[in-house]
C-alpha cells in the first residue's frame, strides 16, 4: 500500500532459505500445542461456551425486543433479519470453503512466503466475494453503500471539498438543516472522502464502492500474516493462514466500509512491525508509511484510536521503539495526515464531542447498556468464529510456555497470543465505553479479523475440523439471515 518492498535485507539469502531458517528456529522456541484429550475437550468446551453465549443473547434479545423494542435490531444480537435464501454466490462459497479446508493447511506449510501472502489474499477475496453474492449483486454488493444512511448518499455534497470540510462539524447533530446521514455523521470525513475520491476518478456508484471495500478488506488476511512473520512468528502464521482466509467476519467485509477500515489499520500495523524489526530494505519508509496509514485510520473511524493497543503490542514484541523517536518517520507520517485535516478545517476532537451527542440523539439513547455490554461479545464470537474462541482459550498457555523457553528466543505462539490479547483488550475498552451498542459484528472488524489467528494454537490434526466450523458458521449466517447495516 505504500510501495515498500517486502523483501529481506541484503545479505539475508533467498526468501525460501530465510523462511526455512527462521521457522526452524521458531519451531524449537516453544513446544507444540498439547493435543491430549483433555486439551481438545477444553477447546470444544470453549467453543461451546461461545455458541451458548450467542444463543442466550439471541433468546434474551428477542424477548427484550418483543417486550419494549429498545434494542432496535430485528434479529438480536445481530443487525439482521431472518431470511433463508440462496444466491449466485452459494456454490462458489461452498467450493471455496471445501478447497481451503482440504488444501489450505498443506499449501500454507509449503508455499514460499511471498506466494503464501498473495494466495491468502486471493483466497480471502474469493471467500468474501462469494459470501457477498449469496445476497445477489444488487443487494449484496452494488446497493450496500447507497442507502440513505450510507456514505454515497452524501458524496454529491463535496463539490467544494475544502468548504465542506470546514463546515463538516456543523452538520453532525440531528436538528440543524442538512445534517449528515448516519454513517457520515458517525465517522471522521476521511471515510466519506474515500468514496468522493473514487467518484472523482470515474469510479462512482455503489458497484465500485462495494468492490473497493471487498478488495481492500480481503487484504487484511495478508496484512496479519506479514505482521506475524515480521515479529518472528512465520511458522505460526502459516498455520493461521487458512483460518484468516475463512474468517466468518467476511460476511460483513463484503461489502461494508468497515472492511476497508480494517485493511488500512492492519497494514499500518504490518508496516510498523516491518519497520520495528528492520525486515525490509528501507525501514524508514515502512515507518513513514505506517505513520501515514495510522493517520488515515483515525480519520476513518473515531473508535480506531484504540489501534494504539495492538500498536504497542507490536513494539513490545519487536523489543524496540525504533520507529517512534520524537521526530521519527512514523510520527512524521502521522502528523502529515493530522495536520492536513486540521489545516482543511476539520478538528477531530471537536467532531468527536459532537458525535457523542449525536449518538445519543438516535436509537443508542434507548438501547440498554446492560444487555449490549455482554451481547456485543456474542456478535464478536460470530465474526471471529468458534475456532478463534477455542484458540483464545489457549492464550495463557502460549504465554506461559514462552516464559519457559530460552531467554532471547522469540516464541511464535507468544507473538500470536499477545497480538490477539491486544485486540481483545481494545474490544473490551470499546465495549465498556458504551459507544458500541449493537452492530459490533461489523464495527469491530478491524479487531475481530485478527482473532482467527489464535486458531493456529490448536493441535494441527484438528485444524481441518475447526476450519469446517469456521466456514459452516459463515455459510449459515449468510444463508439464513439478511445482514444489513
């Protein structure tokens, strides 16, 4: 995304040789995940607990919605409606799932690293496109971003971009004339400016906007792999790759702007990891690119300021703050974006204060905090998948095992565990804030799309079964429900 070549430093040898040497070291850093009956039983119990959480949230939510209608969702805890259906994407989705389950693990183990990254992106694209097309072209892709609440409904108001940015905050609240549609009001202007930019270069309309979100959003899987490998977890990344491809969250990546937001944030973290570990030829360029993307990230969604949590985790795992001296390239890149918006007349902090007020002018005023505080987690379970839940059960063991390893040796399992834990911590903060009541299966994609990496901690011989669980969950949701946003 920034033009930085993802190659080893000069003198490091061929890509295949470097991969083999690195991953051989990683393989001895920590013992493999225990595959005993008790461990596997606990995995199933954890997944069952996740499924139970969703079932309880669905039953309780349905009762609450029927009683007083305060949840404002048709199929709690998801923003969806019951509509069993098939579509042109049904067969491709089934074929993609079968192919990844059957061939994903062995291919991930033997492909060169560069090919694995590209193949993972391509497979995630096939999966996301297929799921989107289960709802049909118009309803699943072309019409997603054209409703009255979405970004495209406000694109024609940006004929004079500087003037519109200067007056952006005046239209956030409900009440003043010409207040922004829901999604534009709920985000910094970087979100809608993306679609204004597409329109300016001749890619206007819902079809191009939907395709853009699918293509960029699917690249999140590749960004997670790049991050893991840069931090010394290449072997575990290979095991995680099929799970990242078949993430149930792809149901909402295609085609929502939050999938695009997830990709921008993920590549910001990937470039930060590459810069911090100096695993590219120009670390300064990777750091600058990371800073630019982080600057874009917080101007896409206010909630993505929480990406600071996984960013800190990346630096902790890299054991350096090298990209972040006071005048360093990452800070410069971030400042370039922030100052550009400030000079254009947009004050982030002022807009956020108005957003909070706008948030409670709408249905959030009635949505009960007590229900969504725990039901949001049920939505996250669906987006991350039951394999991710089972893998998360193994996070403490992965960290404890790493502590028992030789000091100075990077543990791939610990790397995955800390990155996933950082994502969970960010979700906890978002949940407690009260600014994430409902729709978190979509809104939390920038964090939940990292969680399937935890499935790499599960015993290898169980991976195909867990992949089937991931795919089956996504297919059920997409074919039984019509997801909306």
